[in-house]
C-alpha cells in the first residue's frame, strides 16, 4: 500500500524542473525566483466580493451586475507567470501542475479570513464542457477541487452540479454576450425528481480562471435556488475583465 506521507516527503525533496523557468529545483514546485514572480491575486486593492481591482473607488464588474456569489478567493492574477502556468495546465495538458496550483489556492484560502469564517458544507468544481473533456481528457477545476478539498479536509462532490446543455464557446463572444451566455446551462443534482435541498448550506465553487464572473454567477444562482445560504468562488486566477478581452478558455 502506498504511504501517502512518505510520498509527500518524496515530492518535497526530489529535484525536478521548475514549471516556470525549467531550472532544476528541489521539490515538485516552483523555484524560489519564480515563486517570487508569481503575481498576487491582483496586486492592489480589490473588490471584497469578486476580487476585481478597484477602479476609481468602485468595482467595474459589480457595477454591471450584482453577482449571485458572495465572495471570491483568487490564488494569483491571470498575468505573467500565473497566466503561463494556467495555459500549460489547461491547454498543454500538464495534469502534473494540478497539485502545484491547488496548493497555491490552499495558501490563499488559509490567508483569507472570509473564507475561513464559517464551516464549508461542500466543495464542488464548475462542471466541465463536454467538448473540453473530450479534448483534454480531464477537468481542470475538478482536479484542483479534489486536491484542495482533501488538503483542507472538506467534503467534495463532483456530481452536485451538472451541465444541462453546453453553451457557446465563450472565446467567440464579446464581454456583454459572455455575461449572458451561461444562463440556463447548469443545474443541481436531482433527488427523487427535485433539486437537492441545500437549505442553509455554504458551498464553495472551484474554477480555474475568473474573468467576467458570468460562469460563477450562473452556478451561484442555481445553488441558491436550491437553498444554499452562501456561495463562495475559490479560483486559481483572477483576470481583470475589460470590454475587449476574450475569455482565456475557448471552452468556457
């Protein structure tokens, strides 16, 4: 039987190539230089609800629409090395990066008072697009959610949410269209013909990149319709949305 404690120690000390620069470093992680280069969530004051940087004292995302989710924790910004790691993980199929990325999110969650203010009932990933699963062979949010939940000793469900249909590829849409695209795409698990009762529960939704927040908003609407009291988004990276930027994921 595999000794998990011994395996973790092995990962910590055995040299490997840094995913950021390729230099040999101890442990299956970033070298000290790249770790210092990984941008913070946004690098400046952010909206306490969606983690977008303030603009003239206001949040440009929440001004467009009050989100259904309650709070976002982001491990780093979707720029520089952070963007490079996400793209390698998702588009180059580097599943081995799941552990490294999940651990950065674990650190961000542990350092956020709001995330630890009350017990979490469920951790769930954003359901993958069917075309994405066929192309990649794995779901990036699901892999991160599984590792994160185990490390934080939280309950994890893969089947609490599912896609009713696959919406359009958001890479083809402008920002306004992306804000509407995910509506009606997600649904809660059915129990005896009815959505599962989540009355009063706190649910964490894990995703890789948050740009406009439209996907997290749509998922939170579904969870709150099932009775969830609080819905939090824990994401690897937060991208600063603007009118011209496309979604970093062609399948979302």
